[in-house]
C-alpha cells in the first residue's frame, strides 16, 4: 500500500519593518542571529535574512513560517526591548495575500 503524501505546509511571511539609525550593522545582525536561534529552536519557521537601505535607514527582517502569528507572539517581547525597533511594525502576509499589521 503506498504511503499517503501530505502537502507541505504553506509558508507565510512575517515581515519586520523598522528604521535602523546606523550604517554599522552589528546590532542589526546580532538581533537577527538571536531571532534565528529562537525561531529555529522552536521549529516553527526560518529567518531568511534582512534588507537594509544603503543609507542605513529603512530595514526589514524576513521570516517564513506556516504559523507567523505564533512566531510573532514569541518574538514580540524581544523586539519591544530593542531601541531601533521602536516605531517599527510587523506585517503578516498570508498565502491569500491577506495582511495584518501590528505595531512594535
């Protein structure tokens, strides 16, 4: 009897947008590594990197997961403690392109 194949979970995007006040990326990368460790240990998703404007102003983290709401609940307390995250926002983009924006 052939094994049943279940579709892979659909990944959704958790986009973290914020202003980064420096061209020194140390703090940005340190936070990204901390988030990566927490998210990967939870086995709920993956951090797919960052994007930052050349002038060091606008920045984003890209996090993919079948359950981005759960990941946001897990990392939001950490984000709220980081000075450069103040005024930022988390955007959850579901597979049907429905979006939810949550202030940080």
